[in-house]
């Protein structure tokens, strides 16, 4: 993806060695520019306010303020900044909190370099990133607390048309716009329009939050 200007990135991780690794990987890309580094969540929020990066690459567990609280502070301040969370499988429970706080996506810390670069570009472009293998693990873990899909659908979904609800189900299953378009035999532009209507009607920031809502309301369930 060619950007008119480089994507400005803030690295937030309490391990200097990891920040160095990210800097090496991301610094090799002409369209990515690391504008700052934070060693804890409080510093990340402060730098996000002062530097206004396009994307904060946020570790989930940091001193002073963890990634969830830092994400919430950035989102609540209505900064033009998007947050991409990094996590490890043993910290899955934190990711749900981060998504509810307004994060635009989450990746495993062992993600291949090319996937990390693509994810940053995607988030900077206003989309969201759902890592399928992490999503599945998350939803499997919390399956017992999810509503029964055979129950009466929540009124929050009443505003959706039948096609919009169908698109939401496909989004929740991790399909891209192109994949949904192919499955429903319509154009990708049409699907993008439907997704936009779903987000607007449900008051959601992006498709990551749409995924969480779809499972929380019981519209879909893990393995369905």
C-alpha cells in the first residue's frame, strides 16, 4: 500500500530489546516512520498526546499503566490515533478488555515481520486487524459466558437489515470484505458499504468491535 506520507508509529513496550527489534523491522520500510518509544503505558499516553502518531504499537502488559488502560485513555481523549495491541497467548483475557477499550486490532508477539507491517498499514488506513488464531482462542475461552444464539436477539441488532446482519456474521467469522463479497456474490464495494452501515447503526468504531459484539450478543458462537 502506497501512503502519501509515511505512517507515523509510536512503539510502546517495557522491553528495550523488543523495541529495538521492532525498530529494525519497521525502519526498513520506506512508508513507515517510528516517531517515538515508550517504556510504560503512562508514557505511551503522554507521547500519543504530544506526537499524535497514526498508530501506537502497544504491549498489553506494562508498568505504571497497562496496555488496556493506556488504550482506553487514548481513545477517550479522542485523539486521531489508532492502537494495535501485541499480546501473548497466556494473556488472552487482557485482549478482550483492550478491544472494548477501543483498540483497532491485536496480534501475537511472534507474528511474522511481513504480517506486522501489513497490519500496521491496515490499521493506519482506518481498517481493523483480527488475528484469526488469537480470535478463535479468545472466543473458545469465553464461550461458556456467551449468550445462547437460540435466544431472542438483543434489540441492539434490530436496526440491521437482514443482509447487514448476514454481513456482520461473516465479519465475525474473520472474513475479509473480498471473501464476504465472494460468498454472497456481490461486489466488494457493496460489502464495504454494508459494513459501514453496520458500524454506524451499532455505534461501533471498527470491525474488531463488531466481531466482539457479534459474539457477545450470541449472533454467532465459536465453531459455528
